C-alpha cells in the first residue's frame, strides 16, 4: 500500500474524528457524572464505528481500520462510563 496524499487525508480526518471523543471520556472520568451524556448518540457512534471498521477491512485501508478502532474504543468507554455513573 502506498501512502499518497489521499491516504494522508484519511489519516488526518480519522485522527480528528476519532480523538474528538477523548475530551468527553476524560470529563466523565473527572466529574464522575454522566447525566448530560446521550447514550443514544454514543450507541450510534459505536455501531457506526463497527461498520466503518468492517468497510476499512474490505477496502484494506489501514487508516480507516485504525481510526475507527480508536473511535470504537473511545465511544465504548463513554458508554461504559455513562452506565457506571448513572444515578439510580
């Protein structure tokens, strides 16, 4: 596989899109309060990342695979924290 300009665009776009979930996860860990977090939104991101990862595998695109695994991990972490800190 050749890392041309288009593949570098995929790397940069994937980094920005996937790492966008990190601040929310960090905030949840610090505040230990997930009341304002939408579980539906993060479920949609989580499921979307599964499909994007499968697409990346089918296209043999390391950038798509890697960054969507990151998005999957971070959105999964936010969901886990949402349910961990829910108020009964």
